[in-house]
C-alpha cells in the first residue's frame, strides 16, 4: 500500500470500553498504524485514529497540522458523532474527505453539504 500523507479520523458509535479494542484489532488485521485517540493528540499522515467511545471528537488547526480534541459537548444522540467531526472538518480543513460507511439514523448527513469545496485561509 502506498503512503497516505494525511491522517484518518474514525467516529464509530461505540461505548467507551470498545474503541481501544477496535483500534488494536484494526491495527493487527490491517498492519496500519491505528490508535485510540486522546485529547491533544497530534494528527499526522499514515495515522488512523478512533475517537474514544462515549465522547465527541473534533479537529483543531495548529499551524499546518491538526490536533484531535476529545470532549463531551455538544450533547448528541450518539457519541462519537460524525456530525461533530464533520463540522470541525468543514471549518478547519482545506480539502476534507468524509465517508459514511453505515446508517445510524442520520448522523453524518447533516453537515455533508458544508464539506463541499470552499475557500478557507
């Protein structure tokens, strides 16, 4: 597999006790660098990050790179919420790519239009 120069952040609806195991399993099965995220984690190329279950995750820009922010807010029906992650991507990332792999209600579909091409600093 070729080098993936960007990080991948996964918002999988799972309880807190399952996401660490998911990250470990994905890492073992795919031979990719997959880790459970934490607040303040530096996001770098070739890194796949699973947002901790029961929390929301968003991106914060730090110069030319990004940091994962893990938090309780906003209150959402499911956590981690794809809507929360996608909204931060739309606000902070110049050319975001978002993928919804399953249907858990309409999480992730509410902000998909905001991810279309636009001008950012």
